[in-house]
């Protein structure tokens, strides 16, 4: 039996997010997630099933132990699940420039940095764009294709939703997903390493 | 709140003895006041949008009573030590924009310091005492129309989980910020028997309030109910808010589902909505014309979702 994840006392969608995270971190295997409401239990079972996993639920003293098994012949995947890269590195892009000094130079360097990621190992698991960094994921950016390529490889590309709003570029997002502070903060906290260009 | 006696004089036309979307009080033989209050914690990341949604949501109760909102007062709880006042300003700007759109005058308000941001309105509207629309008064054969798609609770959970796409976030936000005014104005030209708005109890929760003590039943055709397609997708991934489960647990006894109605559809029919659409119960001879008129007024999602039946009474039957 694999790891035990304690999601007791947490409200939706947190237990689902923890299940998602656990599944993303493994190719094959199992874990148990413990929740203390029937609501969370149902949601976790649904999510795991939608990701092609098997589940088994045990009820103990008002708590639910949901065993999730990923991989194995009997599984039929629901939706296509992209294999996430094995590393747990987050790249935190908080500006549309790299380094300090000359702004024009900084804009050239950040493009170079983002285009180079595909050639290095390990690759990040997530890339998070905040503040003026979102100009790199929205219309007019010269690195959209490079970022799309990284996304294809299974790297999560997240842009801060508040920032998109602030710069009035909500409709201009060209790659990845708009995200929120909860997701961004958890992504940074859970990362083994955060790389800031 | 059982066991309490609510003070009320003879001019209370709709009060807490038969709770409805709002209270109604007769001023003269021609004018009754509609009063309602609603506020909540942020439902959108963008403060301006949140302001718009909170106002559209608060005004909705007046529209659901067949009335016209005339004045409003702001209700604000704000963590002034931890949050930039510019955010509050944006919320109020969004709210004011919606009030202006609705032709409502802002005449006052009250703010308190609170750990958690909240915004909403106390609203006063007017209606002719003979033209009040409550949750009762429908007859067998009447048709039910719903004016906005369901699924905002589930989609908002997906947004919190960071799993919603930018497109659906925009679409849902736009719809939540949309006033129910146009739908209300259109319905007043038809023989409408009852009306309510869909909010926290979900569609079936609000329909339960309608059938209780009515002696009649309602039939819902699940396939005809407008739903955001993304809500189905997210519900299948377990992004169902606790409120939706609670609605189901609380009201399930009133509802009989046909076996062909799948679990995800059941959740969506109970999904807690924010600033949802109106449920309009209309004379069957008027239903098609009202629907056509609603769509012509730019309410494309409006659909006939069911009807009133005499048997089984006090129950809701959901067919595919």
C-alpha cells in the first residue's frame, strides 16, 4: 500500500486537488486518501475514476479511506492524461524581463530562457506567470509557440488570473490556463525547487 | 426558525409566515413595497465583476416578485487592515454600474470591519398589490421556463481548483453579472402564475419550495434544462461543492428521479447557483409565445423545462 494522504477537515475542492497532485506525481502505484465527509469521498472517487484509476472505499469511525490505484491492465482511462514530467520544479516568471539592468536586454534574455527549457533536463513540472510575466503567455508574445511545445510535453503553464485582469488581457491568453492565488501559492510551496529567471 | 412569532400588521402581503423571495408590504391600494437583502463573499477574482454580480443577485429577488427595484443601500464588510481600499472601490464601482443599468438609486449603506470581505445590497422595489408574483398560485398544465443555464456552483468550484478554462470563467461571470430585469419585464406581458429565482438551493431546491403546501406536483424534463456543458465535465471530475450535496441531502425526499437520469445530471439540478435565472410558471397557452419573446430579448438560454401536474402532489418528478 502506498502513501497515506490526510485530507480530513478540508473543504471541496481541496481533497480533489490533493488527489490530482498525488496522481500527477506517480506513473503507476497506489495511495490512500483519508477524508471525513461523504461529500469529499464522492468527489475524490469521481475524480480518480475520471482519471482512469480504480478506487475502493473503507469507512472507519465516520472517516473514509479511499484507496486509489493507478496503472494496471484493468484500467480504462477516462480522459487523456498527459504524463507530467518527473521533476517537481516550478519556474516562477514574475516579469517580462530576465535579470536587472537594461530592460531591452532583459526582454531578449527571457525569450532565450523560455526557448531553451525544452533542451535541458530536468524539466520543470509547472511554469507560473505573474505580474508583467503574463505578457509572455498572451497575445503579442514571441514565445507562445515555445510555451505550447512545453505544454505538449506535459508541463503545466499557469498565468495569474488577477494579473490577466489587471492588464485587461483576460481574452488574450494564448497558452496554458488562467489560475488563481490558491493554486499558484500551493504550486510554489509544494515545489522542491523554484526557479526564478 | 420554528417557534418564533413574527410581528406583522394587516398590510404585510408577503411575510415570513409564507417565506418568498422577498417581503411585500402594502402602502396604498396601488403600491406595495418589496424588500429584500442579500450579500456574500467574493465569487469572482475581479473586484469589479464581484460588485456587478452581488448587485445583480440582490436585485433578482425583486424581479422574481414581479416588481421593479427603485432604491438600494450598500452592505459592506471589509478587512481594512489587510486589504487595499482600492479593491473596495472597484467592487463599489462594479455595483454602481449595475444599479445604474437597472435604474436603481443608491441612497445609503453601512460598512463594518470584518476579517472576510462581503458585499451586497438591501433593496426596495415597488409592485402593484394585485400583481405580486409569489412561489404559489400555479395550476395543473402550467409550463415552467428557466432563463439561465445551471452549473455555476460546480464551475466556481473548478475555478477555485484552478481547473476551469478562461473561456468558461468569462462566460459564467458574464451570466452571473447579468440582470434578470429583461426576463422580468418580458414575463409581465403574459399570464404568469408564479415566479422565483434560482440561487443557493439549486433548481430542485427552489422547486421544492414551490410544491410544498401547493397540493400540486412539478415535472422536470432533465434533457430540456439549460446547463453549461463544462459543468457536466467538472462534476464528473468530482468538483462538486458541498452546498450542492447538502441541497440534495436536504430535499431528495421530495424528488423522484427516472432511472435514466444520471448522477451528474442529478447533481447539476441541485447545484447551488449564484445569481441564477428566473423560474417562470406560465399559462400553457402563453408558454411558447413567452419563450419566443424571451429569446428575442437576448435571453438565448431560456427554455421550457417542465410543467405542473396534479398528481403526485407535493412532489417533483424528474424525467429525461
